[in-house]
């Protein structure tokens, strides 16, 4: 089933409240206004470290390679969490060791993984490499 969304960014689906049809689906396709098909993987509550990193990378709207509070908030919305503004703010104040407003170091990435498991109910396991 394809959903027609009037935006280029597939992750805005949850902002428009069109999540009920896809809550049980792990991945789905979205048609943009330019008739471009975007495949979107919805992460589950259980994911590998690699999947977690990819999930955050997908929310990097400006492609700068770091995660801002706004991008983290969008990521939280994409998995159906509530009070995402507050949760993103709390997470950033907890894990942003250099206080630059971004998750941009390996240490901060490890911290956000631990934080996500403790505060967001995610299970993040080591990859089998």
C-alpha cells in the first residue's frame, strides 16, 4: 500500500498522524509530490548498534554528519515516542559532553545508545561482525 504525502521527506509521515496504517509494518514506500518513491525503514524497539546509527543518520536532514536536538526529536517521533521535544532536550543535556549542541563524537554516540536503552525503552545489541 502506498501513501501519498505532500512532502519530499518520508519521515514527516508521523508528523501528519498517518502512523496507524504502518505501525505493524517494518518498512514501507512513500510517494512524494514529485512522484518519487522513497523506501523508509521504521526501526523497531529492538535494533543493532548499526541499525541505531543508520536510524540516526536517516534523520540527519542537512547531511552534516552530526545529530542536532531537532534531528533527534524527529528521530524519536519516527518511532512513535511521545513528548519528543522534552525527551530530545533531556538526552542532549545528558550526552552532549562538549556542549556544542550536537551528538558528534564516538563517546557521545555510545552515551546516546546507553541513554536510549535506559530512557526510551529501546533494546540495542552489539552487531554480529
